[in-house]
C-alpha cells in the first residue's frame, strides 16, 4: 500500500509539471493531496478495525509454570 501511495504521488508530481497556469497546478496538487489524505484515512481506519478485532478476539491468558531440572 505504501509503495502504491508513493508511486501515485511521484506520478502526480510529474504530471503537475505539465501545467503552465499556476492556478491549474495548485488545483491539481490540491486534488492529489485530498486523494492522499483519503487514502491514509482508509488505511488508518482499517488498522484500527483490525487491531480492535485482534484485541477483542484473543484467547484467555493463562500462566503456565514449567519446572526445570538443574544440571
């Protein structure tokens, strides 16, 4: 996911150089920034949801004592 995000940002930077009008370039960069922000929000939400599922579905913790023999 990180590679796709970085590749997309790199391609966007290359594409925005084609615009001559500064307003068009700013608008293109703003749209790309919003897209990256939405992508990161989905990534964070997925991490929170998966983390919560892992936390709430883990098994009961039990202490197991193991006896070892000294040599």
